[in-house]
C-alpha cells in the first residue's frame, strides 16, 4: 500500500520552473507556426498538419531522456521470444492513452484559428484547477488550507485574464478538443493518485516510464491510421503532415515543438506524481503554464508584432504569483526552523570548535524571523550544550533528529 506521507522538499519548485522554461517556447512556436509566421508563404498552418512531425519528435526525445536518465530499469518487464522488454500494466497502459489524448489535444488547442493563447490556457487550466480537488475528494485525500486558497486565487486570475480576450467563440471541434483534454486529465489524475503518488522513487519512475511507453507511440500510430483514411479536412491535414511537412520550411520549428513538449511532459508528470494533494500540484502546473503563456504572447508581440499583453493579463500574472506564494515554503517555516535547530544541536553535541559564533547568531535570528520554533538561547562556542528545543519545549532526541533530516 502506498504511503500518504506529506512531502515538503523543494524539488517540485524546480520542476515547476522547468515546466515554465519549456512551455514558453512550445506554446510560442505552435502559435507562430499555425499563424503562418514561420513559413515562407505566410499562410496559416492547420493544427493537424503540425501534429505528425511534432509527435515523432516527442517520441524520440522522450525515449532519449529515459535512456540517458537510466530509467528503463524501473519499468515492469515481460519476456517475448526469450527477450525481456519493458512493458506496462493495464493501469499504466490506460494512463498512457490518457496522456496521448492530452498531447494531441494540447497541440491542436493552440493551433485553432481565431483563438488566442490566453483563451486556450484559461479553458484548459481552469478545467484542471477544478478537476484537482474533485479527484482529491473522490479519493478522500485531505486538501490543506493553502491549496484551497491558491486554487481560489488562481481561478480569480483566470477570470481577470478573460477581460483581455477579444473573441470567445469556439467552434465545435475546439469544444470537443477541450472536453477530451479535461476528461483525459480527470482519469489520469485518478490513476496517478491511486497508484503512484508516493515518495518511493521506484514506484514513481516505474509509473512514469510505463506510461510513456504507451503515450506517444500510441498517439503516433493513431495519427498514421487516421492519415491513411484521409477523409475530411482534419484527416487530410494529418496526411499532409506526414507527407509534405518533413520537406517543408516549417519542419524545424515543428520538430522543436515536439522536443519541447517531451521536456515539459517530464516536468509536469513528475509534478503530478509528487506526494502532495492534487489540488496543490495542479496549482503548480497551471501557474507555471499561465505565466509561460503570457511570456510566449509577449515574445510573439516583440518578434512578429502580434497582439500584446493587456492590463488584465498583467494583473492576472500578478494574481498567479500570489497563488504560488501561498504554495511556497513560507507556510512550512516551523519545519525549516526545527531542521535548523536539529542541525545546530548536532554540531554542539559534537563540541565542534570550528563553529562560527556570528554564523550561529545569524541562523538563530533567521529562525526567529521565520516565526517557527526558535532556539531557546545560543550557547557559547564549543560548550557542546544541548539547548535546542522542539515547539513544545522538549529536547530533540535522536529519533526526532532523524525524522527531521528525512522531512
């Protein structure tokens, strides 16, 4: 059974920053290609035309990342004709189909004509923000106060951003695209929460690798089948993407779209697999992508004279920063000061003569400023006096120190 211990490491913030870094060029390139900004004839490029090459690039990049990281070892395996190969179980297989749907619908959503990057992000991220707590409630996971607060502020940010959207019209295909995206996320988050939201690295990486074994290859196969059928504008667009795009002037940006998507997919999947509640994780995911979408819009404005950010979008960005601050380590001040006390206590127990009095004083003042449990007093250097206290005043024993080191 998976443990439900809360995680307080800062790794999720590094993943959020990575997601922001990769999502910015991904969304900017997708919109630039679809608007005809990167083609010689300046004609708009339909989303289905972009998909085949970008998905092929995502497959190759994702498998390269897994190989370089050495993560194949974590996948479940089966033998075929005496050869042991990585193989998903039925739940990671289903989750892989969900992420395949998400990949395809995301790229399509940014390529619809007449719809801004901002409006697409509001639709997609607003839906996920609501899905997060629904999944937590359905699986009886506790949602902490700062996650609820961040969600409320994030939803307000999305509503504020809508003031800058000039066209709210959605074609039927766009509605179906968004609906498929959100439904896929709902089931994927449920699978993740039940199977792999844990601090066990092996469990987490097994889920990730097995999901990716299915995700992009199945999407590529589905696109190839649909392109073979080739009936209607969408399917003919896919056929054009397989046959004509590889030799066109948009092949490089289309490949980069796939490369950046693979990188951001690693970041966002590991964010969702973090042991915190989904309501927390979706804020990190949505906040990073909303900010990256605004940066992408600014880049297109600066480089190609596209529509600029309005006052509402700037205000929305400010609210997203506020939401992220609610998720930040500030509300874990007590934990960090307890760890500080523990580290200082160990140093004093050893009677280390190298302890710098000014450093000890600075640390003690910092701990007090953070508002957590503070040092009861700073001993003279080298005395080895054990005076660090827990919040309730009892001495920190060895077991407690070990637990804090692992927190």
